[in-house]
């Protein structure tokens, strides 16, 4: 028991772990939203500012027809979308090098293009280990392509991109 509160110490640790899990879930959700936002920008021609504002205002934690949207980490969401837009040429080049020569990034599904751009942005940022980025975005691919081969394809492409973006992590 804590002498200050009279409550068991375990409750404090459990609350800390729950808060960390909630933060991880928000970051995962922001990755999904970033892919959706990049897709929306590509198909609608809307600006990054407009799409980001729409997501933050209408999607993060909103309820619509009794369906509740998950709450995302707005800072992480913005960093992914901004990074994907600002470093698009570099990310697209990394993606092209990971794809077969017959399938440049311009020929792949726009959802996958958004996914590779969001993941590429996170791979270029310090902080999240590349293997976590790969796992998280493979999960995003599973959300969009539950029955397809795309998640395995995403895993292979992102592994190649991660080794290019952060080679120091993969040196043995």
C-alpha cells in the first residue's frame, strides 16, 4: 500500500500501463487515418490543410449513426501526412526501388500508394523502430485488404524501404 494514498501500489502501475496502451492505440489509429487522408487527397485533389482539418474535426473520436470513430493521436497523424507530402519524391523513389521494375508506384492501388507514403514518412522520422513501423502498417493493410495478398506485399516492400531508410538498425 502507498503511504500517501492508502491505495495499493499496483493500481498506479496498472493505470500507467493502461495509459501507455491507449497511447499506442491512438498512434495506430492515426496511421490508419493518415493512409485514408492521403488517399482522399489523391482522389479528390483537396489540399493537405483541408483534409487534415476534416479528419481532426469529423473523424477523431466522433460518433456517426451509432458508430464511434476511434480517437487518434493528432500530432502523429499530422506528422505522417505532412511528412508524406513534404518528402513524397524521396519516399516514392524508395518505394520504386522496392517494387518490381514493371510496377512503379504510379501503377499500384492508390490505397497502397498512400500506405507506402505514410509508412515512408514514419521510417524517415527518428523515434519509432522500423520493425514497429512495418508491423503497424501491415496491420493497416489488413484493415483495407483483409482477404488479399496485399499485407504480405506491404511487408516485403516496407522491409526493403526500412533497410534503405535506416540501414544502421539492420546491421548485425
